């Protein structure tokens, strides 16, 4: 089973968006596109290349953080455990 990865920007990423020279053009473009909702597959399609390695590098550098997409109606496992 393939894991769907989603990322969100960290405060460090928001700073880098104002200074594209800090991370380079490809990374800056990826940071612009990351919104916590788009999967790595969607981002790869939008950018026309596989972003997994770049996203992992940005995650290791503190620019991205993996997030879990919660949709309305999703059950919270912790709150349903006591039910």
C-alpha cells in the first residue's frame, strides 16, 4: 500500500518564501505549492517531476512538516476510543 504524504510549511519555509535564494528555485517553487492539502502525487503532477527527494530534503532542513489531512466527518481515534 502506498502512503499518501502531505506537507505543510513551517515558519522557516515562510521566511524562505521571501528569500528564494536561500533554498533555490526548485525548492522555492515546491514551497509555494505546498498547502497541507495537496499530496506528494499532486505536487509531482503540478511540477512535472517527482518531488519526494526534494520534499524529504526540505523536511530534514526544517522547511516542511508532514501533516495528516483531516476532512469534515473524520472520526478522531482518541475521542472515539473512550466511547
